[in-house]
C-alpha cells in the first residue's frame, strides 16, 4: 500500500512538469532503481569518508591499540559496506514491488548479503578483540583465542541456518528442530572441536597453561614455549626451534610439566651430586684443621665445631680416648665448606633453600648432593653458574684429602699393566 501511494505521488509530480509516467511503468521503475543505487552510493561515501575516518582519528588519539586492531582487520570498513546494502534492501522493494517474483529475488539476495557482511564484520571484530586481549596480557591468564574460535563457529552455524531459512522462506525454527536427528553426526564430525573446547575451559579455569609458558610433554616430544592456544590445538615452539602441535584435550588427559612457576619464582634449582671415594674419608689432624682456618668462609664453622667437640670430649674425659672422643672428618669439613661457599656466592639465590646433604652410599661412593637455586632463571646463565660451581667443588676436593669416585677406565688399566710389566722386568 505504501509503495502504491509513493509511486502515484511521484507520477503526479512528474505529470505537472509535462512528463507522463505510469506509476507502474518502466520509466518510473528505472527512476526508482537509479535513485536506490544513488542513495546506496551516497550512504557509502558518507559512512566511509566521513564517519569511519572521524572515528579512526578519534581512536588514534584516545586509544591507539584499539584503533590499530580495528584498522588491521578493517572492521569499520566492513561496516561501511553493510550500510549501503541495508539502504538497497529498503529502497529496492519500492522500485520493483509490483513485480512480486523480482521483488522476492532481490529481497532474498539482499538479506543474505546483509547477513554475510554482518558475520564477516563480527569475525573481524572478534579478531581485533583477540589482538587487544593479547596486547593487554589477558591471554596470559586465559586462552581467549579458543573462545573467539568457538564464537566464530557458533556464528557461522547460525548464519547457515538463517541463510537456509531465507532461501526457503521458512522460519529458522523449522531447520533447528530438524537438527536433533543429526546430533550424533554433528558430535562425530566436531568431536575434536568439542573435546578441545571443553579442555580449553578446564585449562583456563584451573590455570594449567598460558601463552609464553614453558611446558614439557615427553609423550608428544614437546619441550618449549607455548605460542598459541586455539580451540583444538596448542602450539609449542621447542628449544630447537621445531614446532609441536598438541591436541588441547591431551593436556588435560595426560601428564605434562609447566615450568612457568620456576620462571616466575626468580630462582632455578640446582640439584646435582658428587660421588666421594669412601676410602678417602678420614679424621682431620690438628695441623690440617689449623691449615683450613686460613679459608675465611670456614673460620666460623671451625670455631663453633671445635668448641662443640671440646665440650663433648671434656665430658668424656674419664673414658678411654679410643672410640669415645669426637673428631672432625674431612668429609664433614668439605660439606661445611660447600655450604658456606654457596651462601657467599652472588649467583646463588640467598632467599631460597640452600642445602648440602649426604645421600645413601652406593657402589659408586657416597653422594654429596648440592641443593640450591640460581638467582636468574635464564637457561644459559643457569648452566654457566652450575658448571662453575662444580668445577670449583672438584678442584677444591684434594685440599680436604678427598677423592672423587671414578670407575676404572681403559687408560687406568693400561697404566696398571704397564707398571706391572716394568716391575717384573726389574
């Protein structure tokens, strides 16, 4: 009815200026079509060159990261495409409304076009939001990309259903009601997606993994930094620069190590042992103790230990000296030295546990374990500190009359055979 009144009104106005026009003729229909195209073009120019540029300029001054993200994915440019299509969707039915079949075709094409561009714009907006979340560090605590991909999947699914309903000229409810039959098929096709989404929620809720975390998962050969967490996979760049793609649900179902806690703590653990030859362990003489007093970091220990032993031995003065009196051992002095050396070492974290302990003897000697933390978690730095520490420990060991345990080598066997041959030759 509205279309009829508009057409009649325009035809009457044209007749007043000497132009005879049929309200439903080709001439007036052409005028309507050209006017619709002109209105769409004008709306595009206004939105693209005026509104979009103005918004971009304002955002560049107030929120540059947001402006850069929107510009990267052309979110506002896609909006400028959506407006003229909506204008055409309003005016084209006025132009061809009296041709029902043609009006239906244009209406469906334009409606689907609006839907496609709208979904396209939502996808771009979601990508921009993901970039903003990454910039602000939100993705360190939550796998935003998984949720973005899920929303995209859901939006695409809704778009397909609505497009089918537009083409069939039926309510979307009819198509949705028929999906119950295909539920099993959908579950089979999107099994990894569904498992990945559930795993993503569990990983996020329990804070099991975040971007830039160092994880180790030997069953998948992964040992490196998390670069990307998507809906179905986790991308890990290993330390040899290879890339491992792990299923998201595998991180929930299988065991893995997240080393990020170590990185955040500021200290990296040293836990290594040196094996002492049991036959080199003995008591220290008074002369050796006096000599060891020249080591500054040992003086306090020697003073306190000497007083403790002296007090004990005075209480046992009535007993025979053999087996009743206490004496310092070279192994005990060595342990005290390592402990003091660690506490004086600027590369060792002094606010974390420092311990030198004796483990259970084995066929390879007595293990003396060093347990401490470096004050820097960088891998190369850590290895350097650890190497320097044990270089020093092995080098200082003879000063205490101790020998490290080492199995007999072929060179040792050769030397023994050579000495035996020379001895028999004499």
